[in-house]
């Protein structure tokens, strides 16, 4: 149970210059040649045949995974990147960002995945107790440039792309410009942005966001409690609740799509009925509410004593909370929680939400009849096993399970 | 690893940091209070808790702060979101004001073949010439109705027994349909009838024009026939037969029935409900008698007071909730209406329960004689010689002159609960409404002294009951929430 490697270092980079400027590369399968290659395209060389075809086609940039076949066969490409074996899952259409000098790289986009999520910055004005991506106070503005370069290379048939941080709105002018690029290059793609929403307390930011003019754009904003100091404590920032709620109101006032995200842990789970009643009464016009199991990684590990709670212990509250929202007409989903920990009546709300690259199951799940529809577990961090994990017999498989199928 | 701040670092430091938001409360018992926020949802509290909220003796983590904050009863000074939420919710609740006068009642005749002693419209039994609406009057009424601003309007045919003048209904519907296209209006038609005179012709016409039927059913045969005498004593049989025929011809959703509570009904709420269930009706509206027409003359109205009616209502409501718990979806419609207000902020412009009042602004009534009234009850009063709610005459008036008349403006602005004594400090006010006609009829004052008002007694009684049921029993609450959905 190890997640896919999305960050790492190339074994060798040659011919790409040694300056500070980063390179964005889109991989192409060597196939049978006859390419129309963009300057960003790099052809994947797996064997001698690939290398021969690519050479004959005049390919400029070649990528080798695990083994530098070209070197051993004496082919020469003007630009060459050689990656370690744990990147061998990369394929045609995938995109990486690479610093030729340090050889550091990160995977920006995987065409085969429905969970592409692009980090916009590591900076944040929150410091959440359970942050899975602990913020760093560094100057990483180059990331936005890299994404701007990456967006036109993404397959326009991609169904959805996520942007995450850090807090993307800290650089809201540049970020909303990025969203406008995405709207042009990926007109059919759902764009989901994870933000703490505080920036939207400013009308200027909301205006810029709305000016992107995309109906595919949705802001996913966390609210951890109906009570100011509890939310502020979870995110470790005073006045966060006030600004976030105000931000949501301003976004909805401009008809922008908003999802509220509630991560369930030791502080939020005991209040989930109160929180969802409050959402149902005060924000019933949001487009979606996601009630999410905790990813036990990052700060969540450091704060385990405070945050870990066995989902079994909030099971009936979660059922009640889902009922309150759905009967108020609010679209609600349960993320990141295995089916065996949920009451049967909320199975239709459960979503296989964990990104493919970090999704896993337990050995005992092998005998479970609903494994194919179960969210399973995070392979990141350290897993805490619930007392309630229990493979389900075949008769528990309902004809229709997913809310999406209704 | 950076340090995390403890919980206390995020709470207010003293009562000075806090402020109360607009609130009202109602004493429910020796040590029980309902504390409501500006839009009428809130908390049940002990008197100690109430005092602590009001004096802001609240500490983060004491549970009371959290309850009061999440119910928008307090906020920290300088916070904007709490006020914005209240403003938004209030705006949503009052949005019905944007749709002026969606309901138009045509009293096509005052004649009726029934002779109900509780008749609130003072029906006549003869003299077609005098008590039927003329076609000329009807067309002028249609002009006014179609010049009201809403895109979707409802035209309801009333009586008397409107089927006695069915030819006029036909003419009005056809003319309205001719004109609605160019006006871009959607028009829904309803006929309120006792069904005794229902014919196949009528049914075919209703089917072809998607006309809905509203009828009267007071309960099982003996009770219904006693309340609603007609020659032959067969009102119930005709109503039941009519209900079946209407449903067959027009579909189940095109029929609704209303009941009226007489003294004889008071001990029989279960029978009444059972009769509605037996006939497959989709719910029941437990309605008290109103102080108009023959109900006053024959002293029917005076036979029970608001408290007796409330006992009847509560017994009925509990009985109906039990039915629902056994899996029958069968709402009591008045509760459903109040629950929508109590549990959601959807705009509810129900003409009889809103403030500013629905007189004129929610509905206009075109009487058979060409007079225009601000409400159905207003024309009932006029038959008794009191023309307070007569706004004008179709011979001379337009929609605008009727709605902007000093008379209407005075009646509406003078009866608003938002600023009325008692109401303005009442915890239930956001869900209640102004009833200027009732208060004028009973107290000769359209605002009314609420502690003396039967309307107020009933309102408080029902809303309190609903709050207690919502708080007291999860199973009852689940049923009530379904009604509001
Ligand atoms: S046993 Fe495994 S696969 Fe089955 S529901 Fe539980 S976690 Fe999911
Ligand atoms: S009429 Fe009575 S219940 Fe209604 S708002 Fe006024 S005081 Fe309250």
C-alpha cells in the first residue's frame, strides 16, 4: 500500500540548459512515429525500437524510464531526461514540470486519472490542525507560471481538474488569470478549486473570480463548525469563520458554484449534526456539501491524540447529518469513508473519493462484496484502523448504490 | 514542527466582545422559554439559560455560547457574517412581496342550492338577475386580473355555488386563454364547488382547460350532511361521488378538499381524518369557522372558542402524525404551511398568513355585482353591510387605482405585525401574519388587540405545539419535516 510517486528527481537531464527556468514536458508514446510534436513534447523511449523510430522522426526530446536505452544503444537525442523506475506508470499525454538544474520534478497531470489535482502554492494563511499538505512560507510564485504553461497541454477531453494549495487565493490576481486560461484551453473540463474562501470576503476577489465566466468552475471551501471559535481553532486563524462565511455569501450572490467541505475528526465529528443543521438553515443554496473522512497524514499525525476518532463512533450522527441536509434539498456526499463504517441508508451518498494514486484497501477487503464501490483507505500517512472494518457478504450488494446512478 | 495554538486562543475574552442580535422570546412553561432569532428559529431554554444569553454571560465551550451563536442570537462585535446571514434570510422570506396579486377570485354567483347554517358568504337561493355576475362585469374583472404584474396568476371561481353560473366560467376561461399568449402569462384556474351540480360537460371542460377543483368535505356522512344541508339531505353522497368522478376525469392531483369545523365536529376529529384517508385525499386542512356571514347570524361562530378549537386541532394533529408514522404520507395542510415557514426561508406569500397582509397585495376579489374587494372575507363582511374592505368598482377602477387606493394602503400599513403591539415582540411573528379582516370583524379594529384575539390564540397555540413536537420527539419531528419539504 504505497501511493504513486508524484514528486521526485530525475536521474539525468541533458541538453535542457542549466538556468533557473523550469521545463514543462508532455510525454508522448513512441508509437510508430509520424508525430506532430509541440516544443513541450517528449517522447517516451522504452526499448530499442522506440528509440529507432524516435530518432528517425527527428525527435528532439526523449524520456527514458528506468534504463537509458539510448545510451546503451548509442542513439543521441538533443535533449534527454532519464527517470527512476517509480515513474514508469507515466504514459502518453502525461505532463511533468522539471527543474533541469536540480533535476527536481513533479507530475502535473496524468491523462488516465480522474483525480488530477494541481498544487498552486504551498503558502497558506491557515495552519489547520489536520493539514495533509503542511504549508511552507516560501516564495513559490514560479508554480503559477509552470501551470500556465501546462494548461494548454492538457487533453481537452479531461473531465475534471482540481487546483489545491496552500491557499490559491493568496495570489488571487495571478490565479484567476490562470483560471481564465483554463476556461479557454479546457472549455469542457470541470475546474474544482480548494480554497479556504477567506479571500472572497473581498468583493474585488469575487468580481475577478466571477469574471472568469465559467459555469464549470467550483470553489470547494471548508467549514468545520457552525461556531466561530471552533472553526477558527481548527484552522488556527482568528476571524477565519467570519470571512469564510461572508465569502461564500458573496460567491453565491454572484451565482458562483460553491461546495462546502467538512473534514470529520475529533473536533468536528462530535458537532456534525449541529454543523449540518446550520448549513441546512443558513446556506441551503450551496451546490454541494462533502462530509469527509480524515486523511491521517501531515499535521493530522502530529495531532493524532486530538483528532483521531473511529468513524464507528460518529456513525449514527453522520447518518442524521446526511438526512438533515438531503431533506433540506442540499446535495450531500460522504467522502473517504469505507462502506462497512456507514449505515446502509447513507450508502447512496458515499463516493469513491480518494485519489487513485493514494487509494488502497486492506487484505481482508479481498473477500468483501462491495469492494468495487467502497472508498477504501488512504495509503498516505499512517493508517489507523477502525474497529468496524468488516467484509460484507454478497447479499449486501444493493442493486443501485451510488447517488450518481439515481 | 510549528506549534499549534490552544482552543482558548480563539475565543472571545469578555462579554464586551459580544453583542446580542435581534431576538424575541416566549414563555412556554414555568422554566421553559422559546428564544427566537430575527427569522424565527431559535432555542428552547431554561430561565437561567435565557438570562445568561441576554446578559451575554457566555463562555466558549460552555455549550450555551455555541448554541446561541449557531442560532444567530449572538455574535462577536465586528463580525459581519452573522448579520449578513440574517439579512439574507429575511430578504428571502420577504421575497413574496415581489409578486403582487397572484390570486384573483371571481364570485360568479352568490346563489347556492345548499343551505349551510355556517355559510360565511351569505348565499342566496334565488334571483339570478341580481346575484349572478354578468359577462360584462366578468370581462372587466379579467382586464384587471390580467393587468396585475405577476407572470403566473391563479383565477379562482367562487360562489355561492359557481357551477350555477357555469356558462360564465366557460366564457372567462376561454377569453383568458385567448389573451394569455400575447401577455406571456401562465394562468391556473380553480373552481370551488360543492360538486352537487357536477356534470360530464363540466368535467370535459375542466379536463380540456386543466382546471382544478376545490371542494368541501366536513367528514363522514352524518356530520357532513348535518353541517351542509341541501334538499334531499344528500350533500355527502354527492360530494363523494363528485370526488371520484373528478379524480377519474382530471387526475388525482387536480382535486383538493377543505373542511370546516363546527361544534359538532369538535369530538370527531379522528372520524373526519379517517374519512379523508378513506377517500384517498392527499391531506386535510383543519379549519376553524370564520366570523362572517351566516356563521355569525346563526351563532355558529360563537359556539366554540379558540381554546376548544385548539384542543380539537391538537388531537387531530397527533392522530394524523401517527398515521404518517405508520407510513401514510398525509399532511395536515395548515401545519405544513407553518412548518415551511419555521423550517425554511422560502418566501411564502400565502394570502391569509403574511405581513404585510395579503389583502389586495396577495389577492383581489371581483364580486358578482362589480365591486372589488381586498379579500374573500372582505366581501363576506360586505354582505353583512360592512364595506370596509371594498376597494372600488369594476365600472371605474383599474388594477393600479385599486392597489394604490388610500384605503388599501391604510389597511395594509396599519396592520403590519412587524410593528404591531404584541406581535412585534412575539417570538412567532416571523411565521405569523396580519389578519386585518378578522380583527376588524371581531374587534372593529384592523390591527386588533392580540391578547383578545382568537386568531392570535390559535396561532400561538399551533406554533407552540409544532415547536414542542419538533423538539420533543425525533419521530414526530421526522414526519413534520417531511411535510415542510
Ligand atoms: S471490508 Fe473493505 S472493501 Fe468492504 S466495505 Fe469495509 S473497507 Fe470497504
Ligand atoms: S398574532 Fe399573536 S401569534 Fe401572531 S405574531 Fe401577533 S402576537 Fe404573535
